[in-house]
């Protein structure tokens, strides 16, 4: 009788461990899916930037410093490893700030603001920025779910055994990156 009880208990514990393992795998996959969504939106933004820079360059050629900064930051972002969440977050924050300065420069050029091409590019960039925010929220929610499971008992026992690790949030850490850019002419 005791042998059956022990056997039943071992089977129940094994099934429970398998279920916890599968939950951790699912959460890790959701984090990877979320990061993929962010990556796609960031690539869309990076692909739009050269057209935006060229359009502004045609109207505001003496604003070369701002244009060069945007181009340089775009290149820097593209050179970062795909899985460097913290590095990408910092670089993307700097790029967003540079794009803000670029649009502030555009405010000084009525012909540029009236250009349909610039207007279309600006709207596309706004749409992409909204998509990036939605993808970021999804990713950070998936990260939260994984991190809670990795740290919570009893799933932390399985997570430690099978080397599941906490994931990094995609967030802006530098307060200056959150600030609205100031442009002086």
C-alpha cells in the first residue's frame, strides 16, 4: 500500500514538474516573440529614416549636423547585436531624440512642412512609433510573466534546474532620452 502511495506521489510530482517546465518554455517563447515584434518595427523605422533625411536635406541643407546625427545613430542601432536589449533600448532612445530634433528643425521650414512627401513620411513614422510602443508593451508584459515564473516558488526550482533566466525589459533608462528635445535657432 505504501509503495502505491509513493509511486502515485512520484508520478504526480513528475507531471507537475513537466507542466511547470512547459509553462516556462511557453513564457520564454512569448518573450522571444515579443522581441521579434519590436525588432520588426525598429527595422521599419530604420528603413524609413533615409527617405526622411533626404527629404529634409532638400529643404534644409544647412541643418547638416542634425541630419548627420540621425544618420549616424541609425547606423549605430543597426550595428548592435539583435539580442542586446539594453544596448538597443539606449540607442533607440537616442535615435528617437534625434528624430525629434529633426522634426523640430522641419518646423522652421514652411515649404518642407507643406510637402506631401514629408507629410507622408512623418505620418508613417508616427504610425511606426505607435507600433513600436505596442510591441514594447507586449514584450515587457511577456518579460514580466517569464521573470515572475523564474523567481516564484515552485517554478523557480524547475527554472534553476533547466537554466531558465530572467529577461531584460526594453525601457529607456536615461532620463534625458525621455525629455522633449529642445532646439534653438
